């Protein structure tokens, strides 16, 4: 929820003009639609890029819970209350972080001859990004709005889908599903986890009650390279939604 900047002893004006991180007021509830610098008050000592970089470093090292307003302020050598000159709430911070790391994606270029493979390539880049920043899925669930880079990313995906026969609603769903599949495959595996064999995973399966499952488990695996489960899943989901098969 958008917050209201708490009063602090540093506020010299009892009724100051809206600041970049203060109460955004009607019609300007998004971080991205508010000016980074207010019309009044001292010149900001930090930029949004500075704040995002400090928060991302903390989250990369200790998870999203480590990137608190207080911890980010300490990393910048300032007081927590001072961050409210730039941000209205921690939700703003999460939006800022998520948009900042999208700068690591490859530059958006023209699509190739196969729109589906273009989208799979986007998915691979997003997967690598999520693996570098494991806190991204949680930040996406708790954040509120897309920033400039996030909006550019959606535009790029839609541009790649232009040759697909699906309508606009299906294409927007495809963008969301692409992110969802990436988040699923990016989930970190505990360091002490041991992959279970099919026999261990389905230890209670019996031929009488689960004949199809037992047959699938006992059928020999055909020789050849291991399938790319991520790419195959993404292709299947996007093909079914955008091409109808």
C-alpha cells in the first residue's frame, strides 16, 4: 500500500510541498510518475540508481528481507528517515529494485524468423537473471507497478509476438505465463537437497492401483541427449496459448 512519509526532525516546513518519496497524492500513486526531485527542499544527495544498487546488493547477499529501509540507508551512510525523501514506502523500494536489475537483460533487438524461439531466448535470459537475483519472484509478488525497463520488456515481448495469430489478450497472458514459468524454474534448490529417483518419489505406486504410472516408470528411457525441460515447457505453454497447438 502507498505510504505517507512520516514526519522527521529534519522537516523544516510544517506543510511542505510534495517530495519525490512523500505522500504521492491523487493521480500520482506510482513511484514512476512522480519526479525524482521535488520542486522544494534541499537537493537530494542520492539518486534512485544509488538506492536501487544498495538494495540489490543487500538482497543478493541476504535475501529480500535483508533489504530493509534501515539497512539500505545504513549502506548509503544515511538515516532511514532520509530515504522517505525519495520513496513513499518499501513497496517503492521493491519496484525500484526489480526495475533496476532488468538492465542486465540483453538489449532488445529485432525478432528472428521464429517468434516462438525468440520468446524462448527471452525466457532463458530472464531465467539467468532470476538465478542471479533469487529474490526477484518475491519482489514481483509484493511490488506494485512496472517501471520503465519493465514496461520496455513487455513491449519487446509483444513485438516478438506480432507474427503470432493470437489476440492481444492472449499475448498479454503469454507475457505473464513466461514470467511464471521462469519463476518456477528459478526456485533455488537447498544446498543439502538430493534429487529423488522416480522409484523413491513414487514409492507407494502399485501395478494394481497405478498401472499407467508404473508403466511410465518402468519404460526404458530412449537414448539421446537429455531434454531441455525449461525450454520444452516454455515452448509448450506459449505454443498452446498463442498458436493453438
